[in-house]
């Protein structure tokens, strides 16, 4: 009788041990699977921000200012002017530059004959003066400019490569620039990232 009881107890003990071992293995398997899933989850940190389209073309953030502008059908006049002024190499350089880019329509809105006159070889210095008045050193996105405006009590002065300042302010959530002659231009497409800076499309040619 005692022998049977001992044998029964031994069998029960072995069964419990086996169950414990199996349960331990299951928990270990769940833990390993969870860790494996956590390690393989994608991270958003490697995702790049997508640029807006400009002039019907995609703007690559790995391409420089001139190369991207050449792809925009709205900026053919600006590209031609940059070439005529001898600024291609500069704006394809490392920079960084922030460019406020007027469209073809903006150049067409200038007084009759203005663009043709500026494009003449003898007007190269004057053309360069106008174009570099649209360029600020540094890589300034809209948030950076807005921060400067806030720090300036509602207005920021942006020193251009040409040497004179542009006045920047916010108007109903839009960035507005005022040139040396009092003309105003609004940013219509902001934060077009370039390999050597930033482009903001505007709706009027700025005049020094």
C-alpha cells in the first residue's frame, strides 16, 4: 500500500514538473517573440519630410536651388535671369541660401520693358542687385522666420545678400515681405527644402 502511494506521489510530482517546464518554455517563447517584434518595428526617425510641388514639378530636397528651379514651369524667367546675372555657380554652391522666388507672372507684372531691359548684357550688375535682394544667407524655414518675427515684436529684418534688408511680418498666418520701396509680397508656397538651402515662392518681385 505504501509502495503504491509512493509511486502515485512520484508520478504526480513528475507531471507537475513537466507542466512547469512547459509553461516556462511558453513564457520564454512569448517574451522572445515580443522582443523580436519590438526590435523590427519601423521608426519614423528615418523618414524625410516631403517637399510641396512647385510649378507642376516635384522638388527634390537632395537637389540644389538652381536645379530644382529649372524644373518649375512657373520659374523660367527667374532661371533665365539667374543665368544672365552670372549667379548660377553661386546658387548651386554649398550656401546655405534662403531664396524668395518670384514666378513668371510676378515678372510679367513689372512695368512694361523692365525685364527685357534688365536682361541686357550691360545691365548685368543691376540684374544681380535685384536677384540677390531675394536671397538671404542661411537655411530659414517658415518656423525660423516666424520665430524671428515674434522675437522682434511682430517684425523681423532679414539682411539680404544684396546688402539691404527685407521686412518680414505675419498677416493672418501668412508670411509677408516688404521691400525697400514699400512693395509687399506674400509667400504662397513655403518650405521647399533644397540640398543647399530653402526656397519660398512669393507673389511679387521685390525691389531694392
